[in-house]
C-alpha cells in the first residue's frame, strides 16, 4: 500500500465501476476487548472527494482508517474498496497510506530521500523484481510533486520534520494511487510546513483528481479545505459538507468550542 504521480482518477480505479464509491463502509463496528470503539458507522468516499475526518481523542478515527485499509477487521457489516470486499481486495498499490507519526527517522538512518520514495514502488514493482527506469521516474516525479527533488540524495534523517513529512507523502504518491489516506499528518510540523502541506493536498485533489481521506485535529483548516466532512465520536455524528457542519452546529456540538469555527475557503 503506497502512492503516485500521474493521473490517478476514475480510470485508474481498477475494479470500481463508474458508479461505485472507492470506499464503502456499511454498519461498521469494532471493540478492543470489552470497549466498544466504533458503532454503526456508515460512510462512503466517492471518486474525487476530499474527505476530512475529525473527532475528539479516542473517538476511533485511527481505528476507522485501519478498518478501511484492511488492517483491522470490522466485527459487523461490510467494508468495500473500489467495489470489492476488503478481504478480496488486492490492488493495494491503488491506495497510498501515510500513517500517524511517520516522521521519525534518526539523523543517521542509512537511506537517502530517493531510496525512501523508491521503496514506495514495491507494490508496483513486486518484491522480487529490481526497480525499473519507470519506477525511478515515478519516484522522482513524486519528489517533484512535493517540492523535494533537490533533496533526493540527502539522508532522510537529516531533514526537518516538515520535509520528512513531504518525503513520506512522496513515498505514498510513488505508486500513483487513486486514493491517498493520511492520519494526523501535521502533528509536530511547524505552521509554515503545514500551510505548504495543505497547498499540496489542494493541488493533488483539485488539479490531479486524487481522492483524499484525511484525519486531522486542525478543525478550522480542515473545514476550509475539504469537500466532505465526517465527524466521528465512536459513531458518525455528522457526514456532509463542511458548510453544513458549521451551519448546523455539528462541529461545535462535538467539541463544544465555537472558537474553532472561524474558517475561510481558499
Ligand atoms: P482516535 O484516532 O480518534 O484518537 P483511536 O482509534 O486511536 O482513536 O482509539 C479509539 C479507542 O480505542 C481509544 O479509547 C483507544 O484507547 C483505544 N485503542 C486504540 N488502540 C488500541 C489497542 N491497540 N488496544 C486497546 N485499545 C486501543
């Protein structure tokens, strides 16, 4: 599971029919031991969506992403990716995933920026095969997309956390996925890097048509950037447009903090 460069839209959504959503969660539920973490979650991600998932700590956001990506199994209902049951789904190179705390390399970690991004091509190249010129081109293209090509020979651990974050996104983009899933990607990243990051997501979504699912704490920014918003608190308390979430008070009710709602669209 990793990521891209070229035109990752409907045409690359391998097994999805034009009408089927890239992700469909129906009646999803999950427990850790006796603790019910998710209950009756129904959620769809359509081609071209930029879905933001927000919710308080412990709301089940990461668990929901893990279920979406087949890393955890829902105890009820169905999970479908690109129109296929998640248990039968094999086209993982169609999905890029940037997990939480991906930014954590030590200064002397022995891999260059380019090598890290190239490793994102394994799902396309296959574990047993050498990387081809096309793999290298895709990796470089992904580095260019995130504005990090000039750092290609630098050791990954020598970059700032904001730069490392962009390299991880490039790694996820190297397999040219139709769907990019990011979990709290701006934690520990400074404000300037955050602005660049949201600019990058905007371009990926609006200009390249990459479908995005983003879990974040930046409620104000999220509401300004996404096309669809899901408010999760163990169950889905809202799913719709960010404007509607603000107008109906859905976000405020979840956090009980109106100060978060000052947003503007770019
Ligand atoms: P969020 O991403 O919204 O903060 P999580 O999905 O990480 O929420 O966690 C939801 C709940 O499940 C929390 O109460 C958390 O403590 C619990 N939890 C998460 N992972 C585990 C685990 N591996 N074992 C037991 N409980 C867990």
